[in-house]
C-alpha cells in the first residue's frame, strides 16, 4: 500500500504523473461499452418473455434448455446491474492509481462477483443451445460434436470459476487488496484468457452446427438464405469473445489488471446477452407472427361481418369465422400447433 497526496492507494502512477482523486480520468470507451451492456441486459427480458410464451403456449414445447436460458438471463441481468452500480460509483474505466484503497477494494470485489456470475450465465446459455441442437440431431457424428461441445463448456467453466474464487489463501484476499501482501495467491489472469478462448471456440462450433443443420433442411433457397442469415447473427457472440480475448492478451503487461478485467467483464456480459438473444429469436419471431396473424384475422372478420351484414340479415348473411375454434363446413379448423412437430425444421424455422 502506498500513500499519494495523503490518500492510501494500491498502486502509484507508473509514469509518476499527478493524479486527481476527486475527478479522475475515465476511459470513455469502457464507460460507453458498459452502458451498452447494461442496456442490452435490460432488453433481454423483453425478448425472452415472448419467446418463452411462444414455446409454452403456441408451440407446446417446453424442454430443459428453457430452464437454462431463464437461469442464464437472471445471472446476466444481475451482472448488468452490478456493472451499472460500478458506473454510478464512478470506479469503472478508472485506473487503480487514481482511486483510494477503499474504492479499489470495492471495485475489485464487484468485478470478481460480476465475472463469476457471467461465467455461470454464459455457460448455461451455451448449454441450452447444445441441448437444443442435440435434441434435433439425427446423425451419430453430429451428436458427438454436440457432446464434445458440452464437455468443452462445462469443464473449463468449472475450473475457471473455482480457480478465480479460490485463487488466494485466505479466500478474501482474492478481492481484498489490503490482504494481498500477506496472502498466498496464484496468478489467476491466465484463467480469464482460457475462458475467453473456450467461449470463442464453443461459439464457433455452435454457429457451424446451426449453418450445417440449415443446409440439410428441405426448403426453398430463399427461406434457407434467410435462415443462414439468422444463424450468422451468432457470429456476434464469437466477435465479443474474440474482443475479450484481444483485450486480455493486450493487457498482460498492464500493471493495472483491474482496469483490463473491467473491460473484459463488459465483453463477457455482452457475449452472454448475445447468446441468450440468439437462442430466443426463433420463438420470439413465432410470437410476433402468431399475434400479427391474429390481428389480421380479427380485422378481416370484422370487415367480412360488415359486408355480410350490409347485404342481408339472419340466414341470408353468411359470416365465416376462422378464429376461436368454430367449425367451417363441418370440419374442425387446424390448431395453431398442427404445423409444428418434432422435426428439425419445425424446431429451427421461426
């Protein structure tokens, strides 16, 4: 611990420049990205809610991946809230030598908690995708690829999670910088790099699996092109994983690891949010399509009713109703879910 201008700090400025503890310099890119991550975290429930409703009420399909995606969204939202708290506190995007020891300990603790929540959230979100693809897999080698991806996600996530939490003895020294000089700590920075590498590799595999599944479907070229474009949005998760890895590698020689980890944490939150949004889009599109069709049918029924009522009344006025389950010409109308079965096309096509 070092004292600068009467303030206890963890590190002194590497270039011996004068620091301003009351109004420290903040990295604009980190602050902007943090606000974006928090905003996207708030939009996830807006997409996830209708998606889960479509899965349960419209498709009549509810599987284990829906539970994993719910847990992942809760953990990710908690990570986003912690990020916003750090922004409000004014410690995010600030170097550790421009804040007091108390603020440095507080920042270190919140970053560690956010990373631990993010690791669990992104693992659950990716596992949900693996369960989904594994359920529609028909080829043996396809299932083996999915199972291998599951192992690739679970084992490193467990190792990294417990490695970060128990990096020091005593455990509290992992976030309490005051105890770090007397504690025995391992270098946990490589664990962050390992998690970024594994996350990017898993995203790449899942994206390629999705594109391959779409290629095998029997459908028109236009519809297949739309699906490939949709699955290509999964590259956003890969891009954020690569960005996080790039930040961590460039920050290896940075003396302020908390500053680098804060930037990596923002990328981790974005990465998890993109995985959740990507897995929720098919059912979300189905939800929009379902209610848009209902609105169109109801408006069409009202128009038909007005025309028929103007032409006659009683038995002379014929009104065909296509919603609500009424019979048409003595034949029961098809249900909303009659077109959806357990085939891969029915599950993937929005």
